[in-house]
């Protein structure tokens, strides 16, 4: 144990002396959390809107005021005519335009009703649909304020409730995926590169002929990245809670236990990759292909799995990060216990055991 502790201490020294590794260890997780939490938020906000008000009555002005007070829109300078609106769409100055016809206020109280035209930039169809829905919702709320006592026969009034995310915080969907990405980078990529680096420098031969057992070499290589991954995990949780206003509803102990299991999975994969590669570039490329792309594309983190072809849904079942992502969402965001995630945990445990056995069995104690 004294030899193992001494070797682990040496590995920590190696990590802390390499500034590039430290930047990846601590700079990248913080950047990813802030980037996915703010810049890549799926919510549509601060949409530039131009208004062409041909009515100039109190009703149109009140609707414009409600739109301007919403956090979803920023009302730009009023448009003078339709040609100006078209020009501002082409230059990208606005993403939405609202046109009120003359006599809009008086038409509201007529049997035929009033009309208002909403134009959205459909170059991004999803955003355009969302923007139109927001405008329709604001206009609908204003209409209810005008006639609060009016009741229509067979009228259906939906009451909407957003489960697990009533505040519509877009960061909730990204945090579990970012955690999986960080573990992949720190545990898989850096571990595989650290072992291969010893081969390139020729120091692996010295380690293998020393009294230190070869298996303990791998363990000592993996332990520092296990500890550092947990530190990164704590940093991400603190940023999520205090910066992104994410509420942790489930058991912290269960979250940590599942995270340790997934870290060991990533470490095992990193050690396995180091056994089949001889250069740092090939180790990094293989780890990125085997973990980073599947984590981003096949976990439901960025794109819903339900929308993908069946073959990709089947392939996603062999991606370990998919199960970890489901576990973290269930425990952290929904507040569920182990009884709801035991199947995913069992699958992850089986994958971890298989990868660890393969990594240890394929470790070469003789270099060619």
C-alpha cells in the first residue's frame, strides 16, 4: 500500500505540473456548464420585433405594451410600411413583425372580430413556431382581460402545469448531459492519454520492470482522475444550484454513488483504449469517437431519442452515458429514489464490470 500511495502521489504531481491538463480538468467543465446553461438555452427570449400600427388606438397600444414588457420580445423602432418590414427581415434586424390594420380597436367589439397579422422568420422553423405561439398567447390573454365575464357555450379552458420544471428553466435539461460529458473528458480521454504518454516517453518500460506490480500501475493511473472527476462534479453542482438556479430534489448520496459508478465506467474505457493505442493523438481520437459523440447524440441530451430512426435508438442502448443521463435526471431533477433507477444502475454496473475486466486482461506487461 505504501508503494501504491507513493505512485498515486507521483501521478497527482504529474497532473498538477501540466497546465494544459489542469485547464481541461477545471476550465472546460466550468465553461461547458455556463455555455450550455446560458448560451445554448433552448428557451426563446429577446426576440426582435417590429410593429406596424395602422390603427393607433388604445387597444393596439396596450397589446404592444404587453409584448414589450414580456421577456420573450424586444420591440424595435416602429415600421412605417410593409416594404420596410420586408427589408428588416432580410437584414436580420428582426425575427418577427406584427401588423395592426386600421380600425383594429373598433373591430374587436364587432361580430366578425378584429384581425392582426403576425409574421415570423421561418429560416429557423422551430423558433418561428415558438414565437408565433408566444404572440398568440399574449393576444389571447389581452382578449380575456377585455371580456373577463364573457363565457362561451361549450368553452374549454385548458389549465397547463409543467411537471418538474414549473419555472421553465432550460438549464435543467443540460446539467445531466454536461456532467456526463465532463466525466467522459476527464476520466476517459485524460486517463487513456496519461497511460499512452508513458509509452511514448519510454517510462512505461521502467515501470513494468520495477518491483511495482503492473496492475497497480493502472490503478495508480486511474485514482487521481477519479478524485479530480469528483471535484469537478462538486463544482458543477455548485454552479447549477447557485448560478443556474437548479434545484436538486433527490438524494445527494445516491447521486454521488451513481456518479462514482459512472466515473469508474469511464476510467475502465480509458484504460481499455490505452491498451490498443500507442500515440496520444490516436488515444484522444478514439476516446472522443467512443464517448463524446455518443454522449452528445445518443443520450437524449441534445436531441430526443424518440425522434431518431429505430436503428439509432437500438445503438443508444450500448452507450453507458445514456443510462447515467437517465439516472441523474430521475434522481436530481425529479427527486426519485433508487427503486426507480435500479434497472439503469444494474446495466451500468454490468458495463463497468465488463470494461474493467477487458482493460485488465488486455494490459500488456511487455512492450514491443
